[in-house]
């Protein structure tokens, strides 16, 4: 029996590339890219809001040879649509460009070696030569070499699913490409952590933008929208009038606007910067200034110079002279918009000059960057999770006892989930809720224009290629750093401290989650930007009040805790070798342990050279270390006093709020704790100077001062300030 033509499988080149992947609403599979197309667009199957368009498209015409194009189409189609249990799942459409680039490298090498690309002619010798070729570049890390070699193994495992066939042999006898590359898995996260002074300054200024500057920026945008709407009404009302009559009316409105500015004691508006290199000479001072802000004067007078260039005031007879005469008489005002500028609480002066349309657009982008920093850092969310936040994602509810407000964010998790992601919620703290409230207002205008509901639209005028911020956020975050330094610092004293080598610290999105996880795990009593404690962020982002986010942040905190415990104990060791004393009930025990390790390591040079051996020797002690405000705890549940004060103790970790550092056998007090003890002693002495105290109160305070003094005398001086980043 002959199969009807309509029932036959389509030719390979006619098959839809996205044969099985779920699609976003509004896309029909039959309308999407076909295998034989010169370019594939996989955007309809990519649900991550932060995915770059160039990462979800491939262009086959960049491949010079037809045999390479054919092999590439077959390979990518198999990766996208074939699930090989125990080897590889289907390739997520968002990773198509990465797979394209890796395969392209091997295909080019094989074609150059063989004189043409024929997968059936590739043998183990060629695979070995490719591995040597990749390893020859000393700058290429083994982990990258391993990823590039995976293509060779893929061509064997997908051999029965590739149009034209694959490799006839199993490369490296089935040995993993990572092992062939010499890669050994390293548990530690290699993402650099923000230096503490950098993240503290960055977050402090971000919070200032959200809590102080945002009001001015949003108010200025609303005022500009009202001006544009008024101009539109005037243009509509006067559309049928003769041109001469319209010019007279526009000039009259201009004169009234200048008169109003004169009554207010304000000058004629000029731009904040001399864009396009155009300047004017101030008749009063002779100095070069930015040009007159004619755009703002047009708005007040009801002129649309873009739609009607002939109506521009620069072309209207006598109007330019009127404006320059007013500038000579009244002076000028930078920016020129009516929105008043708030006072910076630190300087006591307005935080910037008045807005113009260009600086308003720039400050909106800076506000968006500031809100991103607050959201990303104080929640521990990944970039894809932050950028999946949509309008209405924040809910606020009180706890059952009515005492605590819980701020909850709804978003989407993508890591280790399907391509569509999985809905989840995060409990967070009030500054994040403030940032989201700002984003709701900031995003309203552009999302209305695009029909989107994202909190992260592209704000830049004319950026028509995409509506979502996506990877542009990295450029915007670094622009925010530069803007802060230029506007509020100086070349010698930047407000965001420089990184290694005196260069500006380069911000990436992954650094936020890594940094706060480390601080929550290892410095829970440290403060964030002088107003929030890491412990508070921990309760929200990590413990989650009523539950824990499914995003894996708890596991990341625990991983950072383990690494931090090792680092802190090595710091203990170094300070002990330098002669530091350890106080508190656990001090002698820990000192003996560290001294014994030093004896086993031998002389100082060997100690310095053998840090990995030292980590192994002290690993069991490091696992018990929990950093505290008044003392560190080398936790042993059998002797922990804090656990004896609760009815249902958790034997896995200490209750630091119930710590008795001068009595508990687990407590060790070091020079790092000295400032906290000294503050407590100073507070007690200040209370003792009160005249209204009873004799009983004075006796209790004197006893407490003696106890605190005894502890302070037992420890060394406070260590010098250091950058723990």
C-alpha cells in the first residue's frame, strides 16, 4: 500500500525546528523556523525574560561551506528534539547559540584537517588532535576545553538521529570529555564576591535613589507627560488655523512662559550638557554653556518641531532674538523643568540640578539600575528570577499575630526546571518592597506602549529592537557605578571604591547572590549599607518566615558557610601564629588545636606553602565554627548552654540569641569581638553616671562593668580594619 502524500513525513529541510518544545502564547508551530531556513529564531520557545535575542537565533549563512551548514543543521536539530536518557536531555532553545559556536569550532577543525567535512571519516586520531589543539592555548581553562570536546562525543551518541549519520566510533573509549580535558571539579563558586566597601557603597546609593531621589524622578516624568499631553491638545485645537495665526499664538504662549519664569526669579532654561558639541556664549560671563533648551520652550508654547520642523523657534523670525534677550536679562537655569529637587540628607543641598528631557531619561535608567541592585542583593534571587518579576508581583500580609509584615514576591525559577520555568515566591524585607513600588511606577509608561507587564522594560527612547532589559542590565549597572562616581564623587575619591589595580569594579549579575550568601553565612551580624543587618536579610531570604523559597538559596548559603568556616579558621590560625590570644571558655581548647597544627606543619615557610593540607587538618574544627557578635561558637551540642534553655533544641546549630559567651564551653572570644564588648562597657558606664539610679541598680551596673572589663582585658587589641572582600 502506498502512503498518501499528505501522510508522509516532511522532508528534513521542511521540518519545524521547534518540533517538540513548548511555545509561548500566540505562536503557531507551523509558522516558526524550518530546518532549511537560512536563520532560525527560537525566541517563541524561550520563556526567560533575561535571554538576549542574539542568543536564541542562529544564522547559517555565516558558515562558508555547504557541508558545514548541513552538518550544523542536523546536529542542532537533533540536540533540540532528541532526548537521550542517561546521556543528554533536549537542548534548551535558549542555549542554541552556545551549541552552535561550540560545534562550529570542531567542524572547522575537522574540515581543515580532512579537506572537507565528512563525519564518517573522522577517527580517534583526529579527535585527539582536536583535544591537543584546544589544550595548547594556556589561557583556555580545562573546564572550557571539556565543554568544547563534548561536541565530539555528541556526534557519536546522536549518530542514529543525525541526517547523514555521525561518528562510527566512541571517542576516547567513552571517557568523559571533562576528564580528557584534564578538568577536576572544583566545588567552590568562582564568581568573584563584591569587596565589602564596594557593595556597601553601591547598596547605600541604590537605597538613596529608591527612597529619596525616586520621588523627584517619577514626579519629573509625570510633569513631562502632562506638558506633552497639553501640547497635543493645543496642536489639535489649532490644526485648522492659518500658519501665521498659529505662530502668533505660539509666540504669545512663549512670552507668557518667560514672564512667569521672571516672576519666579528663574532664568531661561539651558540643557544640562552640551550634546552634539553645540554650545552658546553667555553674554553675562562670556563662558561657554550648553545651548538653550528649546525643546522645553517648545513644550510650553505648543510646538512639535519634530512633526513640523518649519515651526522651530530657531527658524521663527524674531523668536531667537527674544529668547536670547530674555537669557541676557534673566540669566539661565540648568535643566529648566519645574519639578523641584529634593535635599540630599548628607550634603544638605539639592542632589542635582533641575531636569531636562535628556537627564530625566538618564536618571530613570539609573533608578532602574538602583532598584535592580536592591532587589537582586537583598533577596538572593538569580538574575533570571529578578527579571521574571512582573507588575503586581508584590503582596504584603501580616503574620497571624499581627506583628510582622511579610513582603512576598512572586516570580519564576528556571534553573534545573523546564524551559517554561516554575512559579515560586520569595519572602523579603521592606527595602525590596520599596524598590518594587518604584519599579511599578517607573515601568508603567513603557509597558503600556509595548503591551507588556514586566517590571524591567527597556527605558531608553528609540530602543525598538527589544522591550525587555535582559542582558542590557550589566551595561546599565556599570553605567550606574560610573554615574555615581561622576555625579557625587571625584577622580581621586570615587564614591564607589575601585577594585584591584585601581580600576572600577566590574559589576555582573551573579555577584549579588554570591556576595549576600557569603555574608549571611559568615557575617550574619554585619550591617548592609548602615541600616539593614545581614541577619534580617537572612530571616527573609533564607529562612523565609513561613517557609523557604524553592530557588536553592538555602543550599547556596550553606555552601558559602562551609567555605567561610574554613576561611575563618585559617584566619584564627594566622592570628594565633602572630601571637594573638584567645579568650572565653573555649579559648584554651582552640588555641591548643591551632598550636598542634602548627607543630605538625613545621617551620613557617612550609605552613605558608601548604594551606590545602592545613584546611584538611582543621576541617573537623572548622565545621563547628559559627561566627557571633560577642563570641564565636565552636559548637558542640552536648555542652552548648543555649540548647539547655529551650524545650525542643535543634542539635544542628547554636541559638546565638541565647549565647552566654563567658560561661558556655563552646564560646571563644577574639580581638575581632573587642569593639562590641567595649561598646557594652561604655554604655554601662554612661548609665552609671545617671543620678536617679538606686543603690541596687548602681551595684548591678558596677558588677556588669567589672565583668565586661575582665573579658576585655583577656583579649588582645582590636585588629586593624581590613577589606574582607
